[in-house]
């Protein structure tokens, strides 16, 4: 029977320990039921505000860039390919005409010398033919050209 008493005593102690645990759990339950838990979202709010500010700045930068692009597009002039080709063709024609004009102006002195030489030859040939046709005029011309005595 001694063993039964020991077992009963151990069981009694275990039951008391279990009752103490149950009492502690009831106290904790009552404490937790009255305890108010408040969610602290200040860190999340800070992160979200910082992200929101970053996104606003990115959107503003994109708007500025888009405004610049729109400004330059409005300011630009679009020309068709045929207009550009026509412009270059006219430019080449103008340069060719100017070059030819400069060449012709530089040749004027050569033409003048050639024309003068031809005119001189024609005049000499005319006078020679005249003097051959009238020998008396040739003699008078020679006297006039080389006077015999000075007065």
C-alpha cells in the first residue's frame, strides 16, 4: 500500500501543478483579452511616402522631358525628299552657271587681244590694198611719213 500512497501523492502533486498551470493560463487569457494591440504602420507609411515622392519626381521629370520633345517637334520643319533634291539640284545649277560665268569673264581679255589683232590685220590689209590701187596716194603717204626737210 505504500506504493499506492506514493502514487496518490504524486498524482495529487501533478494535479496541483496542473491546476496552477490552468490558473496561470486563465490569468494570461484575461490579461490578453483586456490587452489592446495597436498596429504600428509608421515604418510602412514612411516607406510608402518616400516611394510616392520618388514616383512624383519621376513623373515630373518625364513631363519636363516630354514638354521639351514637344517644343522641339513643334519648332522643327519637315521637308519632303523631293524639295531637298530640288534644292540641291538648283544649288548645283547655280554653282555651274557661276563657274561658267567666271570662266567667260576671265576669257574677255584674250578675246579682246584676238579681236584687236584681227582688226589691225584687216586695217593694214585694207590700206595696203588702197595703196596698191592708187600709187599716187602711196607716194604722198610716204612723203608725209618721212619728211625730207624740217621747216
